[in-house]
C-alpha cells in the first residue's frame, strides 16, 4: 500500500494523519509540488492529477475523504464514533471541511513559515470563522467526540492554520482549538511535513 502525498498539501497531511490514527502501514511517496513538472509525476499515480492518492495493488483511491473511509474500513471503524448518530455527524463535519471555508483557504494559505496575522476579516471570512466557532463549540474535549477520530484530524489542520494567522477562539471553541494544537499527532504531522 502506497500513500502518494504532496508537499504543503493539507489534504495529504490529513490522509497521512488518518493512516497514523488508524494504524495503517503505508509506504509514503512524497512529491514536491513546488517543482516544475510535478503534475506529470502526480499523474503517474493519480488519475486526477491531485494528491493525496492511495495505491493498493491495482486500485487507486484518489480523494482524501475516500482514503479516510478506506482506512476506517480497514481498521474496523477506528476513525469514527461507534454511535450511528455521532458517526453521521462526524462524517457531516468532515465533508463540510472538505468542501467549505473557501474564503479562509484562499486568503490564509497553509504555511509552515511565519505569516502575518489575518487583519482583513471581511464578511465572507467572518462568516466562516463564526461557523468554525460553532463547530468547535460542540467538542466534548479534548476531542470532538469521546475518542480521537477523522473529524479531529480534519479540523486540527484548520486549527493550526488559524493559529498561524493569529485567529483564536473563546470558550469551549478555544479550548478545542488549543487541545488540537497540543495533540501529539498534529505535532508529529507538522514535523513530518517539515521533513519533506
């Protein structure tokens, strides 16, 4: 099993973290997305030309959500809550992260370097921050549900991004953000990303 990832790709980091959390052993193939010709290299493994992609013999799983679901199945449900209602909510939150928060993504790109604080909180940005605060407020602490899962992986990267830009929340939302930032798996992921 080979996990193909890209440098500074937040979705690659999420797939890697889910694999770690589910204790799935994968060979890692990292592609430098800053180099000329990287797309040709990615296309050798991923039909979409995007990372991450999971190669399992002749099978290619080419989306972070699909990879997460595959890891969950291979680990007897390690990435989602046992309760069906909680499991549905966790998946909803993961999918919201996967498809949403476009203003934050465009105005606050992920970086391992120091960045300037987010000063321009226009209506679009503020609306997304308000929604994230509502999501984070639901956390049971230290994770969203009783145990660490995919939803924590998906939002840990966002928590790190927001912290980099000086965005901190109050109350339970702030506690959840801080707990994610202190999560050893996130710290390991950032070290891993720095090593690529």
